[in-house]
C-alpha cells in the first residue's frame, strides 16, 4: 500500500493527537470530581525564580513593606508559633474597624482578598441564583462562579472599557464590581455606586477595592447604611504586603456572619500569627502608607503622559498599573519584546484586549527603562 | 385586668422567646445562601485571650518552635514581603519530598491541613458519590461533607472505640481515616491500611496523619504504590507550628494535580512567604523534632499510667493527647472542675463520648498539676 503525502500528514496528525491525549491522561485521576474535570483555574502572573526581571506583571508595590511591619514579623517567638492563632483575629479587626470608623463585627479578614472572594460566593449565592460582572474584569470572578456553579451574566464593557450599568438587570442576586476595574484601571465614583445600591436594592453588590488607594473613592463607609454592600480590600497592593496574604471585607454584621460561617466550615484559622501582626502594623503606619502611595500615584501620572507621548493609547488609571496598547503592533509582540529586554508585563488572552498590556507602576527608574524600550519599539514600527 | 402568677410567667416567657428570635434575626441576612442557612460550622477549641490557663484543649505542642524556625521567620525582608509568594511553594515542597523520598509532584501544601482537607472534598467527590468515616473522629469531616453536599455514611466505632472495618462497603468513592484517630488516640497499623487500599481499590482512602509522629505508622511511602491513597499531615502538632498554618498532602501526581486545580480556582497563593520559610526550617531541624516528640511520648506514657492509677479509664494513645473518663462522674463536671482550677481540656458534646475528656499532653509539670487535680476529684467522689 502506497501512502500519498496528504494521507501521511493526516496519519501523523492523528498520532500527534493521540500523544497529546495520552499526555493529558497522565495527569487524569479516576478520582477527579466533575469540578476538577470541567474547571479552568485562574492563572496568576509569573513569579520568576531565576533571572532578574523588572517585574511589572502582578501589580506588586515597588516599595518595601513598612519597617514597622518587619519589626512586627520579627517579634514572633517560638512559644507563640506553637499555639493556634486567634481565630477571631480580634486585634487586627479592631485596628481595621478603628481605621474605617466601623464596629469590629463589620470587618472580616482572610488569607488574601482572593480567599475572601472565594468565601463570599458560597456564603451568598446559590446554584439557582444569577450574578453578573463585566466581560473584562478580574479574571478570577468567572473561575469562582464556575467552581460554585453560580449562573453568571457576563456583560460586555463599552468600546472605551467603561461599564454600561444600564445593561445590568435589577433581578440579580449578586453584582461584582472591581473599582477601579482591573485590568483597565478605570474607576467609578462613590455617588455612582450609591445609586447602584439603591437601584439594585435586592442585589448584593460586591465592590472589589483592591486598587482603591491609588485614586478611586472607597465606599467602605456606605456599608453602615446599605445591607446589600460588601466591600473587599487587600493588603497586597497599597500596603506592600503581597507576600503575607491578607485581605478583608467590610459589610453589615450579618454579611460578616455569613462569611464567618463559610470560613468556619472550611478552615478555622486562615490567618497565621505573623500575618495578623504584620497586617496590624501596616495599617498603623499611616505615614508610610501615605508617602508610598503618593509616590506611586506621581510615577503613574507621569508614566501615562510619557506613554501617550510615544504614541501609545492609555486608559485613564486610578490604580497602580496602566492599561495601554501600541496601535498597529500586536500585544504579544510588545510583551515578548519587553520580556526579551528584561521587563515582565501582563497580557490577557481575550480577543477584545489581546493587544493591550497591563503594566504595573514600579520605581521611577524602572518606568524610565520601560518607556525607553517602548520608545525604541515605537520608532522601529513607525 | 388582674393577672395570675402563672399568666405572668407565661407572658414573660413569650417575651423572652420573642427577644431570642429578634436576636437571631439580627444576624440573618436576606442574602444568606442555602449553605449558610443550613450548615453547622466546625467549632475549634477555645483560644483564651485573658486569663492564663494550662492549655490542654487544642493539642498544641508544649515545646516552642525550633530556633531554626524563628531564625527563618526573622530573615524575611520588607522587599520580600512586597512580592507575591512562590505559588508553587517549590523550596518547601522540595524539602518535604526529599524528607519522605518522594518526587516533588507527589507533594501538596496548604494553609493548614484543614485547608488541604477542605480542598480534597471538591477535588475528588461529587454530590452523587458516597463517602464514609466513623461516628467518632475529627469533627471537621462531617462539616466538609455538609458544605460540599457529599452524601456520607457515618459508621459507628466499636464499644472500645476501635474501627470496625468490615462495616465499610467496597462501593465507596471516599473513606476518611484519621490515624491515630481523634479524639480517641487509637492507631491502626500500616499493614492494616495497605489491606484496606487493596480491598477498597476503587475508593480514595484519605489518611489523616495529623498525630502520626507521636507513635503511629505513617503510610506516606505507600503513596508511590497506590493511586487511591492520599495522606494528609500538618505542622501544627509534632512541628510546633500551629501558629504558622501549614499542612500538606502526599499522593500520586494526578491526585496532587486535582488538589492544585481546586486551590488555583480558590486562592492562588495560600501559603505566605513566612510560613513557607518557617515550615522548611522546621523540617530541616530533624534533631529538634526527634528530641521534642520523644519527650512528649515519654510524658504521655507516664500520664496514661498515672491517670489509670487514680481510677480513670484511658484509651491506648498513639497521639499527643489522651482520651479518658472518670467512671461515675459526668464529663461536663470534670471539665468544669478543671477549668475552675485553671486547666482547659476538650470535651465533645456527642452522646457516646460526652463523659470523655481529650487531654493534650503538655509539659511534665503541667501534667503533674492535672493529675494532682484529678486525684483530688477522684478522692472526693469515691
């Protein structure tokens, strides 16, 4: 039997397909649940271990944690480490409540704001409810929805990446709103959110304020007036504590009870003693927080101007990152070019934004290098 | 209108009832999910903040964490704290793999073994599966089952609190076995577990070895031979690291993949940089581990003898706690008597074991005090 070229190619392709399947089989267990079989987990930004990069891909703070935080970490003794942490995290929650003018029972803390969000889904949503969020937003929301099987209405952003609030029906059980939004950096006002709370009075509005300290208006204080508002924040960004994993939620006492119920059905002690103490110290050092966040805001504002100057399209940012695109050049190419030159930035493989880059605001000298590289590329391409 | 005494009492009772209802209403949100409405969370042992107790209620290690651990904690810098931790936790997993003679892809780590267990349920069990565990075992298992709606077969222990393995059908999707069991302290042999793996070849056997280092046989090495075995351990007990929240699972690479899939759909970075580093140091300090665990075993063995001497019934213990009862005296009374005299112990409000106390093995002088108090009580009651 003689095979034609086409037949051979088809045969090779079939073989390749079988090999790929076998590869996947290698990591398939007969014990996998339907959830594991069907879900596509969140993929965090790369944390390189070897080569030194200018790392602008995960929105970390370029400034070190406050010296007071390091002092708090070092205060932990061997006799303290042997004991379980305070499951109520009272000292930290008291500090947070005091900072925001709330009562302690309006404050929840978790092992990063991802964990807080992961607990909010099963606390407030059933598999028969519908929740909604934009098509372009924090890419963990659809993963949580899939994991807990909560039907989701994905509402496209406008052409300019702003949110079309009229497209959200008033029959939702939940509405997730990142403010400022990620990866766009675009913020909405507190007045706008208060209007939403009134219009969507039977909807739980979860406002994710991960980046709020870089220029958006927080609605934490509204949690005392609206029982349908849960505000989620993190210490990973403005408090330089990504390595310590502390997130929090603010809301009416009964919403906090709901989160506690899920937490206590999952893991009684989510925050270790070091993280509890470090986070408290971070919130108490207001001067350091104000100084570093103002520095980041200043660097961001001049970075936006410089990027526009060299020909990039940049969305207005209220966050510690900028969302931008170089017209006429594929996002993948720009990202690879930067990587080849020692700079990591983040890109999301979604059709609408595949040519956009999310660039974290680093130190001034780091941004100088990014701008220099992008100027060179823009010149080459023009 | 003149009210009789009975009528007044009834009126007061009604008023009280309405007040209690209102109190409960205060913490009900219209946004609670069905899960929150129906679940009864796990209740951890008390962590007293004020008065100094001899604290023998949560199976903490009486010895401080190793000095190497404290050194590791103190090595964390402000510039490290600003960055996200390694999501793969490679350095710690490498150390653990090396310690147990496994490959790194056979090791999973989480924010305490409770989190590891909480992730194992959705990774491997569906709402249409059946899993099984004893009626008297770690009381978090039924909470996980309820939270993820996994039907459970609860199999009573024998009269002497040993496990009746013949009562477990071979059609189970999962079988949870704490070894040694909690709160009984009774262990089964590795040979027995290997027999189970063969008999229940289509069942995922999850062996919870939280207390294994105090005298039971670990089956970690069997994970290389059986794809239906997941072994869960913790650093909270024998490694004196309850405050740092580190747990781990060992299993076939595909089982570890399943856990990673759930973790990455829940919270990408569950272990902070301090915990990763501290846990690594704890495992590397083998001498300290051996010395402290042998000391605890010695204290336990003479405590068991002393308790029996004073008239208590004590189960054989392979853990860092003893399970005991004073015949003829209610467990609640013994617990309250100890508490009044400055000693906290744990008791579970389940009919079969309500008169039994779980007493953690503390320092020798702490056990001396407990035995002195119980001798006095036994004398009073005899």
